[in-house]
């Protein structure tokens, strides 16, 4: 359970709060939400809310991508350990975001959490064969999707950016100038992660969508298909220039970096 001065809705069952994104017009899809409306949302979160399987969710309407739910918080060490039985985080704390997780760790976590929640797993994971598309050495499990399944999953890069912008055209979701009130980055983090939800959220009520830890997306990087999976979001060790919302990072999927974490998505 998470409670702070920006939070209105709490999950007492899974400890995981989620936001429903119904693709809303943004800079890359259509008209922009006005700065006044963005600011009012930062204060009020006026979207309709409902609880799904004990998870509080916020509805945002519009167009551009298929409707989806996205968690308001990065996956915590507490939740990750409850699901997997292990805590790989370097900076220990139940409400710190989990890090040092690979892309393979992330998709497996999604399936395990789905099973615990009674949802059909979104991913088919075959650990007995190597993925012929994966050009890396080491782990090369074959991972395919059940596109109609209701289980938890990783966002696509496009979904992540849509949700992260929250209607903004700025370099950051709050505007064009760095403001540490909204994110943990090299200028204010003290070179470590911090409790989730302690910076201000974006207009959709999503916390840490800029900073703290990076978040795996499902996609291969289009320029390096078979080598690198996409990572979005800045993290606690990088500069303000590298925190801009349109930056797309990428890493080998089998590596467990000290700044890579998870944000969950679920089909509507």
C-alpha cells in the first residue's frame, strides 16, 4: 500500500496501483492537452477510477494506441520478492524500486504475478529452446505473446511514451526545464534509488515515469533487432539532458543492470 500527499487511491490487495490509458491526443498523435489542464491534473487526477482485482486504476480517454492499464508505480522490491521469492536489488528497501533485473526476469515476473492474480499469462516462455532472432550469447529463451490474454506485461515503447507524456509536448512531462520535484536523477538522487512515489506524478497520476530506475519495454530496438531490447525512462545516475522523455535507450536483454526496473501494463 502506498499513501502520500499526491495519492488518492490505494490498493489493499496487491499493493499495485494502475492507471488505465485510453490513448489520448498527444504531440505525436494529435492535439495537445493545454498546460492549464496538465497542471490541474497534476493536482487533482480528475479521471474516473475503478478497482480491478483489488488494483485502483484511473481512466484516461482519447486516441492513438489500444487502451491499456499501466501501473502508477515502478515495481517495488517488496512486490517482486513476494512474487519470485528473491530480491535482486542493490539498494535494499521494501518500497524501493526493484533493480538489477534483466528483460527475461521482467517477462517471467509478469507471468508469475498474472498466475497469482488469476489472469491468463500474457507471455509464452520456452526455456528449452534458443530464440533464433536473438543474436546474443547467454540466455536466449523464446518469448512470444498471447495478445488476447489478460495478464500483466511490459509496455511497448510507444505505450510507455504515450503514458509518460500525459498530454505534454515538453522535453519533460512537466515542461522544458529540469525540475527535481518530479524525478530522481543525478542532480538530486545522492547516487541511489528512492522510495517509489515520493516525487510529483505526471498528469495521469503516474509516479517515477521520469527517473529513479529505467523500465524495460517489450520491443527490440529497431536499429538493433536481435541484440538490444528497449529501455525507457531516465534513472538516478544520469544527467538532466539524458532524462528527456523522447530518449530511447537499449540494452542486451539478458543483462541485469543496477538501474533497470519494471513498470507493468495490462490490456484493457
